[in-house]
């Protein structure tokens, strides 16, 4: 009789110990999942931390705060000297929740100097909590990437004809040129792929776009060239329709 009582007691102790171990790992896992801050940060394709002039730089990160996100700021500056700086402020797109998947692309225009740069992602909570993370990256020049230089944008007095001019080069030959006109209440895309542009390695782009349907206001112009390998480069401008 005593034997069975002892054996039963040992089984209870073993089960209790096992449950304690399981509970410990559950609590540990729960704590790990509740980590706040910036994680899984990616800079450049395949996290290579390298950007090319004329091509977009991918920046991604997972963000978690103990309070709702108010804003996210992304700062870029030349390493050490800080002679060149860039800042972009994000609010509505990522605010209102305590978690966010930051996913943006940034274009470095022609004329940007190659070299080492520092990127800082700063997240601010609604109650003022701030977390940040820094990464170094490099801007390089790729001679095979298309280039759009000296973009000129102008609109006629009637406000219905948009004039564009730029010098475009593409070592792999031009496939097409896309013009995007973007305003708060109106946007339109125009594609240029005629023989005088398509399959050329160098061209002085001089075209017109009809914007008579666009209401009065400020507009951003994005001129994108795509080569035969699918690589793209872009230049931006702006105009006001009165």
C-alpha cells in the first residue's frame, strides 16, 4: 500500500515539474513576442546596404511600441561630415496603431555624390516615447543604369499644355518613358514609346502632355525612363496650374 502511494506521489511531482517547465517557456515566448522597438531592418535589395544613383533604395523595418505611433522620420546624411542631409516625415500612413511595417523606397537623383552615408529611422509615440535605429550604407554609381538629366517642366498660359524636356541616356537602350502628373485631386500617366525614343541609347526628350482636364493647383511631375532590361531612373519636377 505504501509503495503505490509513493509511486503516485512521484508521478504528481513529475507532472508538477513538467507543467512548471512548460509554463516557463510559455512566459518566455510571450515576453519575446512583446518586444518593442525597430526590428528586421532592411536597407537595399537583399539588405546589401548599397544604393545606386538613379535607382530607388528600399528601406523596410518592423516597428512595435507600447503606445500608438504618432510619426516616423527617416534621416539620411553623409557619414562623418553630414554635409548632405535628407529627411522625410511620415504621419497618417503609419500612425494610429502600436505596430507598423515600414516599407518605402527613396530615389537618389543624378548629382548625388557617391560615398558612405548614415540612415536613421526614428519612431515617435503619441505620448512622446522615441525609439530609433541607425544603419550605414553606401551610394555607388552604376554606368549601366539609365540617366535622366536637366528636366525642364513648364505649362502654357492656357493651362492645358505641359512642356517637358530632358536629356536621357540608357546603355541598354530605352524601352519607354513614362510621365506621371500627380496632384491632390487629379493624376494622369502618359507613355512615350515611339520610334524616336524607343531603342535609342541617347535622346533629347522634348514632348508635350495635355492637362486641360486638370483642375487648378500644384502638381508633381515624375519622368521615368525604363531600359530594355527593366531598369529604371527618374527625375522629378513641379508646376502650378492657375
